């Protein structure tokens, strides 16, 4: 935990209510997200037991598997889930908008959908469930002895795509509600306890007349607030086992159906409290204003969605079991770039997040005390001069500037303008004076006067940081240039008969 989040957690413990960690919401929330609350059979990694799914808070769709050990019933569950999710995905593919990729002569205009699917699950285990369910369905054959409905492998491809994007913090396609809430509020309980949705929401939004700590203790009672899945409560497991035994031993179809309806009611009762908590979490998050960079990140999600939909429309192959060397390296590089960019964008959008970097010495805030608009320095060519104005900032007496001379910095107030530290000195009262040389961000002007608003005025308070949300991503070779030491250019993945016969356990 960081210093500020630790302080916020201690404050929450004292006041009995969660403390905000942000001033804005750092994730996109769709007007109609697809909420999925799954349950699995105890002792099985991904044996589907039941799910509540849909986009309507008042009318969830109940999917149950009355005998999860039956392979046919598992795939019927997958078919029913596919009917819901694929219809939702198709509903996101109705309207498009143009966007531009590349620069200069390589500039190209393409189309992307104006919406992208957004799948919400209760917790991190829900994301793991989506990933495993995708693996166990995307490679299935639609012909032959182990044939499944064509919608099943299509569902698996989309679930795998969602699960892969869930690893990227800048993506909002697949999100866990506990992680979303914990990123915006600090509670008085441990991070592991924050993975319990009911107790986490009890801290953030306690009932009237109650405080977070007491409400969280009450929320830990599985009889009142069942686990939010995919795992089930051991006490409920015993009840379920008895019902499934009666279901298997029923002497006729009428009795079997009666027990089946009772199983459905019990499973629905286990998931409905979590379903309501999910939508309460959505309401709380929507009350926060959206961060400035959130629309750009969602536009990138919509671009990825459009490209993958086009790939599948062209009869695209399912994702391979294992990445080839270059693809794995490119994915790791993309992930590292995404983490760095996301953290920088959060800090630029949110002064509370930026305060963390001020504490670590990666940022500082000061007031402009002087500026030199007419400053020129020698250019790269002999005898040339380039315009490089400077501003001087003075920090507060309790502010530490841990950045060295020569460090490149930027300000969220003028993100398109680069700066380099020319001088740092400490005054007798403990404050610091920092002289910055500015470059760019002057509406393409190459000499004074600076256009209005592009050069900081005396008395303006500014924050500067080493974080750069526009840093160029890492460059890696294409797959066809994979060296022989890494297996050479990879062959396109083709599912095998063994893949289609994989046991669903």
C-alpha cells in the first residue's frame, strides 16, 4: 500500500466509513454493461453450476446446471450463455465512426464501432472463471463425435478476448467490481477482505444508522450475504448435494422436474444478493465524474473490439493455447507500456493520485515567481538560435524536490509542452526554487510573444512530474521476423482433434 492509501485506510478505521482515493472515476462505465454472476460446483475448477446474467438490473436471466457432472448439461449452459452474450455483443455493432491511424503518408482512415461490450463480474475470481470458460469452449469442434453448437466456440473466442484485455489496466472490457471499488475507495479492512463484495460495499455505503465496520461484520454472514462466486458456501453445498442426489434418484420425469425447480430456486437465492450489490456498485461509481483520459481509453477498446470482430467475421482462428515467442514478447511489452501510460494518465487526471508521486519525489508543485519569455539558446546548427523560454517556480516549505538538474518533466496543465530542469536550489525557509526550460506547446510558434495561455503566468500554481502519458510504445519485430533461436516465424494455429476432446474439468 502507498502512503496516502495507508493514511486513508487508517482514517476509515477511525471514522467507520470508506475514504475516497480519487476525485474522479478512472474507468469507463457503459450505459448497459453486461453483468455476470457465476457459480461453480464445489471442488471443480470450472464446472458451471449457475449464473445470473444480463443488462437489466430488475430482470436478470437465470442459467442453471442441475447436474454439473453431466457433460451435455455443461454445454447446454454454454449455449444459453452464448445466446445472451453474443446477442449483447452484436448489439454493440450497430453504428460506426471514422478514426485515423498512422502519420504523414502512412495515415489511414478506418471505422470503429461506437460501442464496445463491457462485462462486469463480482471479483478477480470471476475474471479467472471467464478465462477458463473461454479456454474450455473456444477450441471445440462443431462437427464429429464431440460436436457442439457453433455458438459455443464463438462464445469461447469472445470470452478469451475479454480475459486477455482484463490484464491491461487501461481496458474496460472485463472488470471485477471489487477491484473497481477498491481502486476508488479505501476501507478500514485488509486488502484481502476487500475482495468480499458485500463487506467492501458495507464500508463504502453503510446502511443508515450504521458504520462501515459493523456493517462489514454483518455482511460476512453467508446466510444473509452468500459468497459472490464463483465459489459457494460450504453449508449451501450440503443442501445442494442433497437436492442433486434427489434429482438423480427421482423415479419419474415429473418428480425430477419438481426437484430441478427447487435447485433453481436455491441457486437463484444464492446469487440475487450479489446481483443487487453489483448494480449498487455501478450506481456508486457512476456518481463519480469521469476522468479526462477515460474517453480516449474507451475509444481504444472500441478500436480493438472492431478489429477483433472483423477478424472473427473473416473466419478467424481461435486463440492458441500458448503464445509464440514474438507474440509473447510483444504482449509483455504492450502490457508494460499500458501500465506506465495508465498510471501517468491517472495522475494527470486526478490530484489525489498525483499527490502519491509528490510524496515519492517523482513530482512537485510550485508557484510561478518569474518567467523569461525572450530567452534563446544555441541550436544544433552552427550560429543558429532556438527559442527556449524559462519559468521559475517556488515550492512550499514542506515540499521536497527530488528531481535532478537535466530531468525531463511535464505539467498536467499543459501536457503538450515539454520542460527540462535547469536549476534546483533550496532556500533558507526550506522551500525550493526550480528553473525550467520550456519546449513546444506554443501553437507552433518559434519566437515570442507566446500565444495567450501557452506560457505560465506569474502567480500560477503548477505541478510538474516525470510521468509522461504520451511516451512512445516499445518497438518489437514482426512475427515473420522471429529469429531461428526462438523457433523461427510461427505457423498459424490450427485446433487439433485433441483440443476438441479436452475434458472439461
